[in-house]
C-alpha cells in the first residue's frame, strides 16, 4: 500500500503527489471532483486512439462540402 501523501502549495495551486507505486502513467487526463465527505476523486478521461482520431477526421471531411454549401445560406 502506498505511503500517506500530504497536500502542498505550488504557486496558486494545491498539489498532491501520486506515489510511483500506483503506476499511474504520465500525460493522462483526469477529471477531479470532491464528495460530501471531502474525499478527492480523480476519474480517468478516456482518450481517443490514433485510429479513432483518423476515423473522426475522415467522417468530418466527407461532410465539409455540404457544410461549406450551407454556411452562406
């Protein structure tokens, strides 16, 4: 079990260190919230895989001519 951590102030932000034992990868986005007991909860935000980004881009590109046509109407 990870050791106890303590909040600290860095500039205008309160920071909590994530112990390396938790193996949390870097560059992952989390959505923070706080419950009625004051517990901080970080929920991981699923990020798109490169293929999903490509699929979305291709889908949007298919409709660009229609959007261009409609934008001035």
